[in-house]
C-alpha cells in the first residue's frame, strides 16, 4: 500500500455474532415459551381470566421474537459478499427492532383490554387461574436461567431475557390476582393484574428500542469513550493528530472503529508503517473492546490535501 494509506485490521472472532453462540439456548426457550403460551390460553379461556390471556399474548410475542432472533442468526452467519461486505450481520438488529415494535403493540393491547374489563366486569375463577399462573411462572424461571448469560452479550438475547422476565412478573401478578379473587371475591384484581403486565412490557421495550436505534443510527458503542480513544491515539509517539475518527456497531458483539492518524514522517521512516499500525492496534486492544479497526496513516499536511480534493 502507498504511504499514507496503510490500513490495520483486527477482525471479529470466528464463529459468528454474539447471538449465534446462544442459538441452542434460544431454541429451548422458544419451545418452553410456545408450550406455556398454549397452556395459558387454555387456562385463560377456562377460568375467564384476562390476566392469563394477557400473559399468553405476551408469550406469543416472546415466541415470535425468539423465532426472529433464530432466523436472524441464520442470515447473520451467511458469508459476506461483494455488495454486502459485512454479510447479513445487521439482520439481528432488524429482528430486535421488529421485536420491539411487536412488544409495544402487545403492551398497548393489554392495557386497552384491561380498561375494557373494568367497564364490563367478568367472573374469573381464581383456583384455575392460580394453577395455570404457577405453570407459567415455573417455565419462565427456567427460561430466565437459560438466557441469563447470553443477555449480557447480545441485544437479541437481552430482548428475549427482558420479555421472559416480564412474563415471570406477569405470571406472579396473575397468581396474586387469583389469590385476591379467591379470598375476597374482588373481581377487579384480574384487570388490575393485566394493567400491571402491560405496564411492565412497555418501559423495558422502550429501553431496548433505544439501544437498537443507537445501533441502526451508528452511534458509538456505549462502552467506548470516543474522547478517551482519541487521547490514547494522540499519546503514541510520533502521532500529531487524528481525524475522521468513527466507531459504530454492526451487530451485537461486533464494534467497528476507523480513523485517519497523522504521523510525523521521521517517525514513520524510523519504525515503518507496519510497526506503527501494530502500536495503534495494541493501544486500542489493551483499553477498548473493539474487534475490527481500520487506520489510515497520513503524513503532516495530508488532511488539507484531502479537503482540497473534496472541494
């Protein structure tokens, strides 16, 4: 490569995206979710419990979200092409976005139906509701245990984790409402539990949606301080300036960074471009979790030359 246009690369680890490592866990969680969804639908109909039906509706959304995450893994692991240089890794983020929108829709539906139940009360059977709610709670706790580790590494697994966590709380709310109905006969406990479930869905979804949009808008990774990155690069011997510094995330576990680094000509002549690139990569690798870095080394004055060419 010509002087001033050398690039250094540090590639993401082999084996696919962060979510791909948890494909088996997601499949197990999907099977559990589908089973509990069917059970709660049956229970909701038999007991005339809106809270159970609401929890089953959330379970259906969870199942769809898990299914999309698994489908995204399939696309994300497809090889890169000339037109899609990062392959289909961003498909995971699109699945997370769709999952968020579905969750917001379900949360709104549950809240609406709960309000309608206040207007037109129903006779909910507390005993059956407790049984089916307990089944849902146990199943959700199993799924939460399976997803605990992966939710720290992948937005899609985190989305699934948050959904199942909300379901677990929802199942608990169902059980509490059923106990209240059994002991006091107060039927309003069922729609109140439904409201609680709906209100648990929305805030968590908004948080996940914000993180997902940050990736799509190519914001800097939340754990990468760009000012600190700049400071570390400028601290290297011979580096005079850094510009066009960008960091973004392709998908969960795949942060990317690029920068134009201005280096004194005498330093480049003394240590060589390859040594300079290694120092830059080691500098960032020791302090920041960025797997793919691209550097363009430039002599003093090259930035002004680029600016003239652009205009």
